[in-house]
C-alpha cells in the first residue's frame, strides 16, 4: 500500500534470532518496524525484570528500530512484596493516578530507559474501570511523568475516547494538558460499545469520534507519525486503504486548522497603546524580578520510592487483580458492576488467545470449549503465560472429569482421552515418542 512508511509489531511475539519473513521483507523495502511491548508492567509495584528488559533490547537491535514503546499499565501483581501468590492479568490494567503510583512509575521508567539501547515512549491505555481516590487527571499524570523522566509519549486517541465513554473523562481536557512536545507518535484504533461500555478491540472500524480527537490533537501539534492499530478481524485491502485515507484526512484537517491559527497569530497587529484604549497596568515589582534578584534554586530530583511505597502500591494492585481473576471480593471503592465487566473481558481474552496458541483444544471440545474455558478462568488466574494457561486448562478438565466436579459436564470419555493425549504430549520436557511400539507400551502400562 502506498504511503505506509513504518509499522509496529508486538515485541513479545517476535524472536530476535528468527524474525518473521514478512518483517524481513518490509525492512528490506525500507519500512521501519517499531517493537511495541506489552509485558514490562512499568506501572506495577515491582521493578522491571532484567530478563524482560534484555529480551526487549534484543528485539530492538534485531529490527534496527529507532525507538521502542510500552504502556503505562500494570500486568501482574502479588509476589514477594505482598507475600502472596504471583498473579498475571494477561492484559493492560490502569495505574492509579496517585503520588505513590507516579513515584514508582517514574523509577521504573528510568530503569527501562537505562537498559534499552534506543529512546522509550510510553502509551496511555484504555480502561474499563476507574480507581477510587485518584489525585490527578490523566493529563496531569502524563505531564509530571514526562517532566520527571524525559520519557516520550505514545498518545492513543482511541484510548482517550474509551476513557471518555467508560470513565466520564473529558478528552479535550486531556489533550489540553498534554506535553505535546514529548509525543513520539499517535495511535488510532477501532472498537465497539456494548451495554454502555466501550471495548477497545483493535478489530473494528475507527469511529468518527476517534478521528475527531485525532484532528483536535493535530490542530495543536504535528506528530512524527500516526499508526492504525488493527490486531484482528482484518478487512479486505480496499477497506483498509479506506481507513488509512480517513486517518490521513483527519490529520490534514488538523494541520490546516493549525496553519490557520499560526497565520492569524503572525499577522495579528500588536494593539497600540494610546489614549483611546485602556492600557494594561504596568508590571509591579513582584511581576518583574530585579536584575540582582537571586534565581530560583534548581529543583531537587525526586527521591526513588522506598520499599514501603512499593508495598502500598502492590497491596492495592494485588487486591484488584485478585478480584478480577480469582473471584475474591471487590476492593472497597470500586464499581462492582464494572469490575464484573472487566473480569468477563479478561476471561474472554484468555479464551481467545489460548484458542490461538493451542488450536487443538477448541477442535477437541468443539462448541463446549468456550463455556468450559470461561468456567475454568473465573477462579483460576493466569499464572505463567498463555501456553501454560492452555496446559493448566487441560489438566483442570482432566481432574474435573475424573472426580465429577463442576467442569465434568463439558467433557465425555472420548474428549477426555483426546485432552489427556494432548496434555501428555506437551506437559513433559519433550513430546512423547509417536512410534507404534511406544504407543502399545503406553496402552499396556497406562503411563
């Protein structure tokens, strides 16, 4: 497609030593590929893991990328800081806009900046729920983050729209408060509304409200780039070209408005000070410092958050994630109905991703796969990535089938045999030998 100069790839889906052929071809044509991370959890209470940072840096080097992006979110909780089991969200969850959370986020961003070979940009996320007792707006939170770390921003205008629908936040105010000079680039994406909740799917057309926000942003600044996020349910090429054309048109409208504003500012004459107008009062000494005045002292850098700050954040994040993934009571101050919507969304996402990484399970279970997985996911948190989740789900089906507990009605003797065979082939250090002799021995010994 003409005019596509760069693309994004989810960093965790790439192997630095074996890039997909599609990305190799794009890079050979001069198309820039930016790795977009989703698992660092920079907004979490723990410091970023060295192994994750190292892997992200390797992918940056393999792609020859000019920058790398991540999210202002937490994706896991629990563990050593709370002396509880570690929990994985499998999703980007919002950080509370509090001073404690900002202190932790700033230090985590600095750690990541020091470990990565190129500049880092962080993205505002879409959220289905709001934290009680927040101390800042989104714009103020982002402004302070940039001011304290120098990090760049990846502004997702679709996420601003999502937060407007789901949390009642004013996207115009967020845009007005943004430090636009820090913008690395902009995301645009589609979604859909269901039962009064906007779901940021990246699998639906971009709505007019999101394009209007893009126009509003580009009327204030010229971002280095704008990217259409489309992760699933890809349309035919003609429809995709139409979406890109609509985005370019929105940017053009914003650029034209910005040019007109700049032109008006340049040609507007300075009002003459004469006796027919009321002149502004002369500055007072307080307004105009004297030549000998002592300049303001340089602001001391914020101290790194201590363990108690991280522990406070860890406790509230763990309570929220446990309510969303393990069925524990809702933390005080949260909207219980909205928590239920988020919990269902997390379980549905897990079901969809597991169906992709382990497609044999939906084939074996058929139409019972989804209800069976959702029944499993409501009380079984994600604990080690989606491939491990697929193994845990299969193991749970086998346990439930044997003991006649609630998931038993999703399986039959035949499906249990097939699930057991699938699980045994994948749960060990290596696949079982497929030879006829080995199968006979297994059948005779039951091992």
